[in-house]
C-alpha cells in the first residue's frame, strides 16, 4: 500500500468516518496544491469525495535537491515546502512579520528560482520591509543532509516557524509521533530537524487537537513541547518558532531518511534511538552554489548560446542530470519515479553521455550485467520486453560516444542478444501471421496502454540485436557477431511483414502501437523507430505518416496530448515528436522546443504531463528526468547530430536548424561527444553571412570512419571532409535586414575568421 493510501486509512480509521476527517482538516493550513484544489474560486478546484484521499492533480511541480551520485533526494514545491523522503512528512515555513503571519501556501507574492542556475532552490516571500528568503540545498557527508536557510532580507526583525506537516506534494502522509530533544526533532523515531539552538516557542497537535498552526497564528505558541505527542490517525504536526533579526540568517539541517536502495545499500532509520549531534556549523548556500559551478565548469560539453531561457534551461538541466545519476543507478525522478527502470535509463544515460558525463554513465553501464538473469534477460520489472534492447542500446551508444570499450562484457552482450532471439520464438508465441516472430505481449511503457503486443518492444529489440552485433565485433567475437546480425535481419523481416499486414488492414502507412491496435494516441511510441533508434529515416513514408497523424489528431497547439493513460500534455512525448521533426529538417521542432521552455517551472523542471488548462503538472513525478533528458538531447542534436548515410562514413550536421532570433548572434560548442569523436565549433557573423570554425578530435580508439560536416541550418549547400577548418558560408536568407544594413561588410575574398572565446583544446 502506498504512503498516501496509508495516510488516508489512518486518518479515517481514527476519526470513525471520512466525513469527520473532512470537517477536521478543512480549517488546516494545507499545501499550495491542496489549498487551490479545495478553493471553489480557484481554476484549480477539483471536486472530491473525501479530503483524506485527495491527490495532487493540478500542480505536480517540484524541484529535486541532492548531491552528485547520491540516492538521497529531497523535493521542494513551488512555495518552498520541503519533503525529505518519498511519501513522508514535509517541512513548511511561516513568517511572523510586523503585521501578521505570512503562509507561503496562501500568499500571492511568492517567487521561486534557482541560485545561479544550480540546484539551490530559493523561494522569496514578500513581507513588510522586504523579502523573507528561503533556500534549500543538500550537503554531502557521512550523514548527508538537506539544509533549509532562512534569511531576513528586511529592515526589521521577524519570527520564523519551521513546521512539520503530515502531507507532501502528492497527498497526505502518516506522522504518528513527534518529539523534541533539546535541539533535535524526532519524527516517528527518526531524526528530522537539527536546530542550531532551542526554539523560542513551540506548538503541537493531533488530528483531533486541531492544527497547531492556529496557535502560532494567534501568537499563543508555548515554551514547552508535549512530553509525548502521539496520533494513531497519523496526523501529528508541530511548529518550532525562532526570532530572526534583520539581515540575519538561520540554518536548519534535515537528515535524509536513508532507505535501502535496489541493491540493498543503505539502512532504514525507523526505530533509531541514538540522537545525532546537531552540526555546529552548516555550509552557506553560496558555498554550495560555488561547489556546483566548479563541478560542471570544465566537464563535458560546454555551450555558449544566445542569452535566454534555452541557454538557462540547458545549463540547469546539465546539473540536474548529475542528480538523477545515483552511483550504479540512474532514476527518472526524485519522488514518485525514484526507482531504476531500463527504458528510462536508456534515455538518461544517452543524455549523460552526449553531454560528456561519461564517468557517471560508465558507472551505471558497467553494472548492467548484474541486472541480468541466468537466461540472459535484463530486467527492472516483470514482462518488460524492451529491457534487453534498451540495455544493449545504452551499452553501444556509450561505446560509440566515447570510443572506449573497456566496460564491455561480451558474454553479457551475447546472452542478452540470445534472450531476444529465444523470446520471440518462445513456445507460447502465437501463430497469427501479424504476430509471427515478434516479442510476446507484455507490460509496455506507460504511455502505450495495457498489457498487449507492442511494436515498441520489437523496435527496441531490433536495435538491441544490431548493437549487440557491433559490440561483439568490437570484442573480436566475429562468429557471434555474424550470428547476431543474422538474427537482427530475421527480426527486421518479421517486423516488416507484420507492418505490411497492418498497413493493409488500416489502409494507411501509419504505424500503430501494436499489431492488433488501430490509430490512436499511442502511435507516438512508434516514432522511436526514427529517433533515437535510427531504424527508419525521417523521410520514410511510415515515419512521415505517423508523425503527421500525431500532429493532426493528437496535438493541442504545439504539444502532444496523451488521452489514453497518464493523461495531459506530455512533456517528454512532445519532444519525441520534435526529435523526428528535427531529423526531417522541419522547423515545427523548434515550436515544440519553445512550448517546452514556456511550460517550464521557474526552476526549469517539468512534470511527466501538464494540465492543458492550468499549466501545472497533473501526472507522474513533478521533476521528470526523462523530460530533462529529452530536452538536453534535442538541443544537442539541434547543434550537432549524427546523420545516417548509405556509406560506412559518418555525417555530422552542425546547426541543423537555427532558432528564431539566433541569426546574427554568435554561439559556441566545446567538446561535444559524437560517434566520430569530440566536436567543437563556433559561429560568428560577417553581416548576413555566418562564419563557421570547426574542429574534430577523433576517438583515441581510431575507428577512423570518414567524416563529412554539414551545416543545414546555416547553409544547406556547404559541406567539408576536413577535420578542422573555417569557412565563410552563403548569406543567411532569414537574416534580419535592419541588422544586416548596419553590419560591417567583410572585405573581398575569404576573410580570416575571428577565434571563438575560450579554447577548443
């Protein structure tokens, strides 16, 4: 049973019936999302049966905080509510100003942002005399912690209350016991808050006592905490009040509740009796900001893009990717999606590798064989038939982008390929022609639908076999590579026979989600055949028809609307359509990218799906790693991407499309990992003519395929096979004429190009 369900059952069980709970909770200070869902005047109002079972359907937006490589995560909601563990209690903050108490969940003048584009979340609330500033960040150590830092940026003193609340950004939470021991607050026998000094005032309550917030708001908080605060209904709460002088700062530590991870690492704190020693000094937020900046300053691909939301979003999400990496795991979210799943991992690992965070990707990929069963199947959940394809693709893409095969376990690769071949010829394989030679029915990626046969599994499996053949060839296992290559050819033949039969049945080349399905919103899953899998080109009639059907039938304005399951405007799904459009040179890809930026929270996060009317998150994890990975990958491919060719060479397209407003503005890409090696380039402008300077550092492994550079978004006719060089391209057709008229004309002939800022070395 989930944490929210337990909270609902606890609350209703103690009170006798759910209606009484509604009465008792209706006057409580509630989280931002629930305050709005209960307000009949709010556009976010949601009719409900009982409050105890309410769930967030309108504002599933939050921001992850953590440290590099650690599984410990906390989330911060749009008003600064901090939740240090999934399904658990949260820490709210209230400010007692000169006029009254200000509650962030109810105040209109609350703003949120990141400090210098790092995972340090600042929430500012306007109070008389200035702002109360609330910052949340994580610090590493033997006992990793979240730090909540409150700064009084006003000219007068105020009071701050740290409030333990039995809810979180998804629903109610169970809190049965709260205790105060000098400077340490225990919640359900776990260390929860470590104060720098004892609180000046305290207030506490249970479900039937009522909300302790009201004592604080009336100025009636006392000096002593109850000896034993226990609530069988699971709705215990408490507030701890401190004075804060003007321009002063107060920091509180929140220990992460360490739980065993997928490998059994870590431990539960339930039942802990020893009290931790509150730290004498906690690092300032500015120190953590500088640490994050140093962490990513000279690592991986670095971009210098025109100023704006896109540049900020990329810089922020580069750092978020390091939060989604957790040692041997990579997870697609800090809260409801905080678990390893191979299909999500394939996208996140690809983004890590494309942005040059090879060490993190390598740590996960080297341990993939440990997730393999004796029969060769990789798995993170039952009947996940795309798992082997996604695992083999992740391995191969890591090798292609790094040129390093030291991680390669050829036995694991061969076993994984063998599993695919056996699975599609199993004893229970149906003899129906449209299913012959395909993967069995299984549990699909959630946007496709219920248990069924899905082309998604076949497409990923085909890519996996092709990649396994390449990896085995790299390992020197020529005979196995040839055998696996034959399996891939046979699967492709069976797949194309099925596709032909379905096209005849539908009277359309649109590729449905599965052999037995019609044309429905799940066809968006079939676009993976083009991107990222590269099995069919963007101009293939099947891909063109499928992309057109998605646009014409299942998009609202610029975004894809998922109406089958996990309903809402799909963030990562919209970008999957954009990825195919980018491959086709279709500028509608930029419209979807702009929609994504417009839909971002102020901290540049996205939920899995967005409410089409309200713009808030409505499904899935409120900080969705798959969405972040899709954004980063789309921008990387916009700047530099591999293009399939009929030869054994590699085409690298630089600036496939130029976003509106970028003409006339310089840009730089440094050390972008590609299948050919590290690419760096810069664009400068001579009037309306773009000047391109580029350099390729081939992989040290020296696979040495011939490389051809193109720049279709700048000059569709230009190409070069030189590994480094400079070129003045043709006049840009859409260059702003007013700017061109005032620009300095280059001298006759081919001018020497100005060097980019920074070094390509």
